[in-house]
């Protein structure tokens, strides 16, 4: 069997950067009721407005798409590895997706109702059917799907706006404190199993919503990542796409995202046309921002890596472990069975806390990888993928 090529630095650095943003984006779901977010405690204080605007403008609809791109690229690398080994790529790949779905279900129920692993596992199965598509076809499909998802969000924004005008009583019910009563009770007074039971009750509601509201764009970013891997540009900082991304896309993406973030910060609640409109604008600019970030990180990856880049790359290579560790830490910090901070922190306090959790998760995986070939959950996933061989 021919030897594996050296592991590229850029994908792992992209994952490390995305993981920090994922913690910051996720924290509102751990710290506050689902239909309120930080709007329930108010965003009047300048520090809270600034923190929320920064989170939305710099990380929301950017961190997860970066993660999704690397997931899509992973299909190409797994096919190459199977080819070198003369193994059945399909069997390996679908075992991996099945394991992600199972891990995702456990993650959803016991730690985080915003889990992405179930979605990635389900959509990853669909992505396998595109393994033979050309890079150009994948780019066209990916951009088309992201545009479609953006249009769906604009439609939802229009419907919510119409609801405010035509059926204000029904919209008010969705915003009423009673809509969050079961979650607040489970996350403040309940035990670990009470919180798990609430999350389980939400699974049939949240999963279809995630697949409709975000799954289309997620699959689009899968396609873009697979296209980048097929084109061989992911670890090529001087590739034309990354130069264009650094010098043009990044500015366009960040300006549009910060404008959308200011709209989002001024919304009265999550259940509003303005909030959904801001989300649609964020998604419209997400491709520019994501490629801009990727272009900068690709440039930072060139040359001989120093100790900081090597450490971050090692941490990013254990992204599954870091992602799940973040949920464990955040759920313990905020739930009543842990440090009981649910509904107690301001937006700025919670976002800064999440930033610390993001760095802590990378510190753990980076140190772990300094002594081990893989992260602990990567070993588990690999055992399933390779049917026992870690």
C-alpha cells in the first residue's frame, strides 16, 4: 500500500478557527431560553450590544459553514485513502456517517439541542452520490443551494412580518414567556435526566426545522468543500481563488455581515421578521465571509509552521472531540445540575465565557494530540469507520 501524503495544515487550522466561533455562536442556546435568546434579558447595555453584534457579524453563519466545507472536503480525502488501501470506500464512508448520526443523537439528547452531527451524517450520505461530479459542477450546485436557502430565509422573514401585521395574537403567543416554561424548568430546577427529557421532546421539532432552514446551505457548503479538494486548492495559499477571497470577498462579506448583525441586534426578539431578515442577509454574505476567512488562513498556513500553528493544527485535527467537549462544558456551566447560570448571564458575559470555552476545548485537544495520534472520539469514530482498526 502506498504511503499516505503528509497531512495538510490549512484544513486543521480552518477547523480550529471554526471551533472557536462555534462555541461563541452556540452559547445563547445554553445560556437562555430557545425562543428568547439574549433578547429576553435585553441588549440595552452597550457591552451587550457590542458583544452580540461582534458575535453575529464575525462568527454567525460563518463558523459552521467553514466546518461544513471541511466536512465536504473530507469525502475526497476518504475516497483517496480507500483507493490507496484498495478498500471499499462506500462501506467505510457509510459506517462513518452512521456513527456520526448515533453520536449526534446522544449529543442532542444529553448535551446540546443544536447538534450538527445528525444533520451532517444524513446529508453526508447524500453527498456520497456526488463523489464523481466535477469541481465546476459542485461549485454551481453549492452556490445554487446557498442562494436557495437564502431565498427561503427571506420568505420566512416576509411571513413573520405578515404575521405581525395580520395575526399579532398568534405571533405574541410564540413570544410569550410560557412558550419557554418547560425548558426553563428543566434547565434550572431539573436534574440531568430532566434536561435530557426536554431535549428529547424537541428532537422531532428541531431536526426538520434545521434541515429546512440550514440544511440546504450546509449541503451547499459540503459541495464547495468537496470541489476545493477535487481542485487541489485547499492547501495552496497562492491559488487564484484564495487571492480573490483575501482581497475582495473578505471585505464584501464582513461589511455585509456587520450590517446584518446591526439589524439583528436591533430586533426585538428572535420570533420576528427583522431577526429573520437579518439572518437572510447574513446567509447572503456568508459565502464571501467564509471564503475570505479561508483565504486568510490558507495564507497563514504557508511556510514552516511554528509552535503555535503546529499546536492549533493538532487541536483542529481532533475537531469532533473539541466540538463535543464544548457542549459538555457549556451545559455544565449553565444548567441547574451544574453551575446553574441559565438565564443569569448578560449577553457579553455569556459570549466571553463561550470564547474561553472555545479556547479551552482547543487547548485540551492540542495537548492531547501532543501525546496521542488522534483525539479520543476520533479513535472511536475511526474504529467504526475501519471496522475495529484505530
